[in-house]
C-alpha cells in the first residue's frame, strides 16, 4: 500500500510525492492527515513550484478530502 500525491495542469506535472516516514527498516507508508498534508504543501509542493518557475502563476484547488483539513493560526 502506497499513498501518493501529485498535481498537474496543462503546462506541467508536479510530483509524485509519497506519504511515508522512515522506519527502522526503511520508508513506511503512513496515512494522510492535516499535519502531513500541510507539510507536503509547505516543504515539497511550494519548493517544487518555485524550482519550475510556476509558484506565482499557479492557483491551487483541493478536492475537499477531509484528511487535508487542518486549523492553523499565524
């Protein structure tokens, strides 16, 4: 079982990104929750869009999956 996220537009594909943690014997699949999803967006997706030069011209729309929700205060 593997949990994978990717994004795509007519111009490019970003990802795939895998939801896994490092276990004693290597990478282990882990369920998606709000904290992991936020980490994916901040630490993988945004830097990938910056490297491609698309971060300022991309509009992100998520599908409403409840595992993607997290409350933050900044």
